[in-house]
C-alpha cells in the first residue's frame, strides 16, 4: 500500500502569484473579501474596492505631479529656444567683429541672467578696444593652462570651477564666483558665463542649448575671417 504524500503548505509568494493569475478569484468566493485585511484603513473598516480606489488616487496624484514637472521643463525649454533664436538673429545682424562680440556679452548678461561674462580669444579682434569682459591670449599661453582640458574636449562644462580656472578667467573677482559655464569655441577660444549663485549652473543641467550658443557664436565670428 503506497503512502499518502504529506500535504505541503503554500508559501506567501505562491498564494500571491496565484491571485495575480486569477484576478476574479474573489468573485467566485466573495466571502473572502469580508475577512481579508487591507494594508491601510479608511476609517474603522474598508473594502477591497475602496482600497483599490485609494491606490488609484495615489497613482493619479503622482502622475499629476510628474505632469506638472514636465510642463515646467517644457516651458523653460521654450524660453531658452526663444533666447537662443534671438541671439542668433542678433549675431546675423552684427556688421563687425566688435559688434558681434558686444552683442554676445550683452545677451548673456541680460537674457541669461549671469553675473560675469568672459570671452577668451586666441587672436585680438580687429576694431575692438579693450574691455573688461575680453581676454586675449594665444592658445599656448601658460595662463590658459587650467582651461586646456575644456578646449580639447570641445564640450560645455557646467558647475563649480577650480580656483585655478576662476583665477585664469576672472582674476581677483574669481572668489565671488560660485558656479559657471564654459563654452569652447573651437579654434578661437571660449566663453565663460558665471554666477554668484552656487545653484545657477550645475553638472546635471543639459548642455544642448550651450552647445547651440557656442556654435552660433563660432559661425558669427567666422564671417569676419580674413
């Protein structure tokens, strides 16, 4: 006579998996809904339907917050597109190299709410007198050594700069700067935009618009070559 196999207790995970595969199980056994305990109480008693409704409300609130965040980002990006477009048009209308550079600096100061702007060029711009925001130094100049890595990579850099970079760009005023953006202009130099706000520019911010600005400035300067 064969032995009757011992009955095995189902694990919690097996029960949960069974219920997932059989979502209509409580329809077949409605009395279970009266004795099951829900993980949260809506007053003294609750039902499975009210619990599910509350879960859906939580998800809806979470999705609504996420939607508001996306709308805010889209609105900010729309404003940035408009500013970059306005800068591009202003550069196209500039009649000289000096005017081009002055428009770049004015736009970055006013429309992009920066505290300090520096334009570093490897060759002196014709027809432009000295200006506080202009630094002229050959690519091999030892004073630019802290910035060589940025120029070689050719990609914008955002965040807090090292004391060496701050001194090379802003001199004694470098101590005021808490965050900055560096935009390389290949073969010509770079543009630095700085703020006294440590959160104004940070490594997590996107660099697409910065790259577009750098490309527009590079193309505008190329109009006056030769």
